[in-house]
């Protein structure tokens, strides 16, 4: 009898993949026209991601990548740079310099993800709108909240 080995990483990958597929299926009826970068001129919908840490940036990247640009993804983050906290002890210990654990969001922008550098002050789930401190009102079909 063959035994199947299951590990936590494999389960997490499968779960994330299933969630991504499920979220894009729900967007299929939300077609909009868009001028964002991507391979498709017809957008399946808009996803706003609040928070550009590990979770938010990863969600934005894979929604954009797996939809091949067909989902308009907007990432809202207060800071223009990301600091890798798990590696910050290496800076404290003098092994790394701060610039070695600092990243910009340029790579996400090159993928076609719209970056908004602002703070979310209010979310209206009925109107499906996110309001920011600078007065922007950003509409969405689906919302990912990943404040870190």
C-alpha cells in the first residue's frame, strides 16, 4: 500500500490555491474596462488589498499573476518601503545593514498592481468603498484586509 505524505507546507499551498481560484470565480460577473497593465483588456473585477506587509503584498502579487492581469488589483499601504521584520535582528546584531532588509513596491507596480500610498480611515462594506486619509475613495468588488 502506498502512503501519501502530507506536510503543512503542501496543505497551505493547496488551501491558498483553492482560495485564489474561488475568489476569481466570484469575480467573473464583474467585468469592467480598465487601463491597467495586463494581458487582458477586459477586467474581471477590482480587488483592493489593505496592507502591504508579507500577507497583503503576496495576496496582491498572486491575484494579479494568477489572473494574468485580468483582475484590477490595488494595494493600499502607508509606507513606500517594506522592512523585513523577521530579519531585523541581523541589523541589530550588525550582520546586515538596514538597506539590505528594505524593499520598495516597484516590483508590484511593474506587474500592473496599482499602489496607493495612504492610510485607510474607513471601509464601507455596503457601498464597497475604501476611504483614505488623503480623501481618496477607492471602490472594489472584493476586499482583502491584511494590516500586518
